């Protein structure tokens, strides 16, 4: 006991803890493209998204006009929304020929949305897909539109994507955002194809998404068992939108390539 107190008073205890604290109990920061490199692409690398497409999508996102200047359309129906969204699903590699996705009629946008979206209260699926008036009345009156109706990729907080119709004095458009952690390429492809299908879409956080596509953003490594879902903000003086635990696979390579935060240890040495 006397030896332990002496060690603490000498400041050696705190130093020992700092040196021995496991890395899966620490915070670290690593650039996404470096993580791709050291994990050989095992982390979130969409191998169907080659470097050329990634840079083209990133450039397009960075050139996106402001939300006020994104185009508008005069009216919107659920049928238009579902059909445009279907093109986005297909652009992400989802199709009705794979075993997992079979049974979705190629021409039925509503069926695609029902398969991949959330629509938790189902009311969006009950609207006449051709009626502008019925959708507008629902949009205006139904407070559930602020829930999961427009969650186009369902999942936990860190894996959802939303594409919400918006209306202002100029007309209709959609506002899109969601998980850069797990859906960066999905979001970019849906954004591009739905715009091309005739519904203007504004991508919230386009710059952050563009950075993720080409690996230029920063990833926070959080202590194990700490929820990653809503961990974003400023860390190490840099903006972070993605958080992950320390993977056991490639563990040593990740540790060497990561900038680690100094462990914060209570100053017991000074109180003894």
C-alpha cells in the first residue's frame, strides 16, 4: 500500500495508466482514405464505385447550387416520387433480378419504396399515386410526414437516409440527407439519378458527402461499447461525421496509422 501511494505521489501511476490503456478504450482520428489503405478497403469501401465515378460525383456535389436556386416543379404526386426513387435504387445496384430483391415489379416504383424504405405508419403508401391534390392535402395536414415516411433506406440512426419533399412559393423539390457512415455512395447515386428523373433534389451536407466519396474526410475511432450513431462534431480540431469502433481485423495497422487522443486520467497524484 505504501509503495502504491509513493508511486502515485511521484506521478508514475498516471503515466502507467496512460501507457497501458488499451487502444479500444481511447479516441483516435484517421483520414478515410488512409483507413481504406491500411484495411485494404474492408471498411465501407464500395468496390462498385471506382475512383473516376467517385470524383465525378464529388465534383457534381460540390457544384450543387444553393437550396434557394435548386430547380422546382409545379406539382408532385406519390407516384412521381416513387418512380423517381426507383431509378435511384437501381443506380445503387438494387434490382429485381437478385434473389434478395426479386419479386419487385420493374415498373412499380411504389413496390421498390415499400421494399427499401421505412414508411413506418404506411400512410404514404395509401395515397392515390396519381393525385396531386391528395398528396398535397396529406402533406399539409398529416404531421407524420416529419417521421419516417421519407426514410428511403431504413436503419439505425447511423444508417438512415431521408429524401423529404418540400414545397415553397416556387414549387416542389426534395431535400436529401442521411448517413455518410454507411450510405455515401448510395446517397450520391440517388441524388444524381432522381435529379435526372425530373425531381429536383438538394443534398444537405453535399461538401461532407463529397469528401467521404473520395476519402478526404476524417473518421473518429471511439472506445468500444460507446454508441457511434450520433457521434459527430469537432474532434482533434477537425470536423467529424463518421465514428467507428476499433476493428479487430487490421487492428495493428489501424493503431499505427491513427492519431490518438491523450487519455484523460483523474489527477490522483496531486491529491495524495
